[in-house]
């Protein structure tokens, strides 16, 4: 199959909508990352997604809609979920809702809930409106690779596997949507993203919990609240390690670790904040953005991790940022990409 990577003109969006209705897969931009879409009601098309991505079938998919009226066709909407729909959709938020039987089992991996999201990106909105069916769309990467934030990233993973990619430029947020479960006693964030804990608490008027597996690996025998948390994810091919500590300690540790890795014949790269670029000049180093702007770090993160692969970097060291607000989403992705390997800069002698 040849893959057409085309600009998201009105005509191409209509064509993509028709492909979706015909049971084909289409990749499209959203405000978070690019998605790989299929008609949620078409079981055969949904199964093709798992094949194209190499995704395990026990990892459920998010159904994307363009208007509230579509909810009724796929799920019931409990009170707390209704508030989230009213106040925070469209936007980078996914809410688990009790599913209806219209949704095939392969979408929810047999779970009693379906994940629902209404993207705010104008191209995603236009595409969903054009086909007017709920569209399941995981991130459009091969399973295990960093999520795609440009059409080129999608093409790198999906070339020859899908008929069309709509190119809408870079995704603004850069990390996937916040996944929240509001069906239990307390609302709980299963995956942090563009909608923060504070934003959820402000509209719900109650405490929102964060799933323990957000900031650490699943423990032996522990059941994942969200199946996606079980899998190795967002991983560059090189070994990524996070370096924690004061600015001075981290810079000193970076220089030491860099020299050691280089002496061992490794291709090494440092990921640091913009503020530290000058202090590390002369080394192979990339800016993650400004330390006080986690949005900037989120926006760049997956592109940087893919660049590490393109350049065949074998060892990567990165700085940490506070796991608050958007920083929580960044640290969740970085932590998982690093298999939660963190070293203390002060211990690097
Ligand atoms: O920003 C996003 O959410 C992007 C764009 C394309 O919309 N999509 C995305 O989909 O990130 P995906 O499939 O890569 O991630 C969906 C996550 C997985 O971790 C999955 O396990 C979880 O949502 N999930 C889906 N349905 C669930 C359910 N019923 N219960 C618990 N977790 C669920
Ligand atoms: Mg994904």
C-alpha cells in the first residue's frame, strides 16, 4: 500500500472522512499528538489499527467525537463526567464512561468503560464532523515508540501500512491527553496530560487522585488501572537515564557521565534546559525548553526522543523538572522512557 501524506485541505479532509467511513485507517493531527483513526463501529477496521501499530489487543482505544450528541450512541454519561464534558471539552482530556453495546469489544478490550475524547484541533474536528461516526484513534506511532507530533513522525512509522496521513503541522501540546476515571469513589488520573489535576479539581470541586503507577513502574502482581501503563512506552533505542539534583551538581554529573560514556565508545547526548545550554557547550546537547515552562518541554519531548533514534544515540542523560501541573505529564513520559532509571547527581563521583 502507498501512503499519501497530504496537506489537510478541505478537500483532503473530506476524502479522509470518506476513507474512514469505508473502513480504512487515516492518521490525523490533534492538539496532543497525531492519532491513527478508524470507524469505532467497524470492528474489522478497528482490528487493523492493532496490526498497523503492532499493539497488544488488551490495550483499549479512545473514541473521538466532535459533538456532545455523539455521546449517546456509545456510552452513558454519569454526573461528574457530564461536568467534565461541559467544562473541559473540547480539549486534551479523555474521560472513561460506562459503554454501550454499540461499541465493539475490541475497542474497550472487554472493559465495562469506553474512553471518550473530543479534540479541540480544527483539523481533527473537521475530520470527525465529515465522517460523523465516533473514531477510535490511538497515537499514530508503532507500539513502543514515542508518540508522533508531526506528520513526518507518522510517516516514519506507518509508511506502507495506511492509505492516508493528513499533515497539519506540529501538535501544540506534544504529549497525549489526560485520562481520568470518574466512575469510582474518587476521580483518578490514570495518565497525566494537557488538562492538569488543578484544572480537574477546579471544575469538579473535589480532590482528584493520581494513579500510583503514573510516577513509578507497576509492581509485581499489581493490576494496571489503565492497561496502557503495563507496556514499555515512549522509549528511544538508546539507554535514557534521568539525573536529579541541584543545577551545579547536575552540570558536573553531566560532564562526568558524558566523558565516561564517550570513553566507552558510546554515542552520547545530554537533554538539558535552555538555561544550561551555554554551560554545556562543546558537548552533544539538546535543549528541552525552559525550566519554568513545562509546556515547552512537553511540546518538544517526543520529537527529541525520536531525534535520538535518528542519530543512533546509544546513551542519553536528561534533567528532571518538578512533577506538578504540566510537569507531571512530562515526568510521567520521561520516567517511562527511562524505565524510571534516576540517579542522584551528587552521587556521581
Ligand atoms: O491524546 C490522546 O489521547 C491521543 C490522541 C490521538 O487523541 N490518543 C492516545 O491514545 O494517546 P492511546 O491509545 O495511545 O492511549 C490511550 C490510553 C491507553 O493508555 C489505554 O490503556 C487507556 O488510554 N485507555 C483506553 N480505554 C481505557 C479504559 N476503558 N480504561 C482504562 N484505560 C483506558
Ligand atoms: Mg499511545
